[in-house]
C-alpha cells in the first residue's frame, strides 16, 4: 500500500489539527504536513483536512473570515481538480463559506454549545466512508455551537437525490427522528459531500475516536476509507 | 476623494429559524401589558468607503456584501450611504 500525503490546514484559532495529524502519522503511518493559511498547497498532496476550532474567533459568521484567506482559492482549485477535501466541524463551516458545499450551519436550536457523543447512520457510498457498512451506526463526539445544518428546499432535495448526505444523526438502532437530532439540522444532517464526491463536510469529530484509550475507535474507518480510495 | 459612511443592516431571512429571537421572545413573555412578538436578531455593520461618487460606492458595497459581509443562504441586507461629514 502506498503512503498517502495528507495536509492539515491551520488558521488562527484552529484546533484538533494535532489530533488529525496524530491519527494519520502515528496511528495509520501515512504522511501528514501542516499548512499555514498563507502557504501554498504542495503538488504531492492527495487529501486536505480543514480541522475544527474557532478560526478567527468565529467573527462575523463561523468560517467566513477563513474563507477569505490566502489559501482559500488554492483549496478551491485543489477541489476543482478532484483532490480529496475533508472539513471537520469548523472545517465544514469554512467549506460552506467557500461554496464548495451547499447550505450553511446555523446556531444550534438550543443555543447551547454541545459536547457529547452522538450516534450517526452512515451512507457508505463515498470515498470517505467505503470502509463502513452501508447503514452502519457509529458513535462519534460532537463539539459545536453552530452545527444546525440549513439549506433551502431545492438544495435539500438535490442532496437526497444525489446521495450526498453521508452522516445523519440517529438513535443507536439507526432510527432517524427528532429525538436523535441534537442541534436542529434539517433531516438530521451531520455530514454531506459535494456532487462530485471529493469534498466532505461533517460536524462530528472522527479524529477524536481513533484509539482504544478513548474507548472508541469508530472514527478510524473514516481515515482508512480515504487511504483506500487513493490506493485504488 | 469623497468619503462615504456605509450602514448595513443584516437580518435572517424570513424562513430561517432564529433561535436568538425566539429566546428573547420567551424571556420577555412576562412583560405585563406589552405585547411584543416576532423578535428577529440581526447585525449592523458600519464602515467608510473612499470613492469618486455614490454610484461607484453602491456597486462596491454590493460586492463586499456578496464577497464576505452577508451569507445570502440565510441573510438579507439593506444599506444606506451617507456623506461622511453628515
């Protein structure tokens, strides 16, 4: 298996970037670099990760200031050329502000910052989730104040039609309903990909569930899926 | 070059849930005879643009709104342009 080249982008206020780096480099033994938001993206990179956190203090709207940084157009070019892009939490918010993913993330319905484990039902028909079973239910941590996915009716219809909804908040048995919706997201959406299938945004944190010491390794297959994809 | 003061009001679109507005409404329910409802929370942004005339300022304000200041998926905006001296 060839080693895949990941890069984790850092903005002022990013966090979890070290968790992503650690999982890729130390647990999965693939290559990983950090990229500062004023740098270019090296040609060798296969997969970009935009990590969680509070880039630019969440000023104006979450992810909006980061979407104007020097690396922003380079992320868009990278995605347009088919490179794999993962946005986790604040990274998801940045990807919607970059218009690489449709819709946006509103404040949680409860107005509370949510930090807990959530069950997620998986659509495995993507390069990011192929190592899971279709319909599998996993548990991942969430930690956000603005994770309430919103898009207009037509966009939601398109997401459903094109199989772009990859993670949905569910009960442990996979039932998707209001009780299993932590933040008010339309259709319990926790993660979506673009139509082309090379850009994913998700609120849950797979990088925080990759080692047995955390009593949860359900996030590992997420990273293994993308490694598998780039080895085909 | 003339300087203009821009005042932009940004509000959530009608169909977008505004939990802050709802929270305010609930907290003000026990306000005696005052029947206040339909609270919506937005934001106001002020800044200065230097440009030859108001027409150019107008198109520049719209450009800035679309580029960064407003997310039209969830927000609408109105603005006024004043001479800075006023």
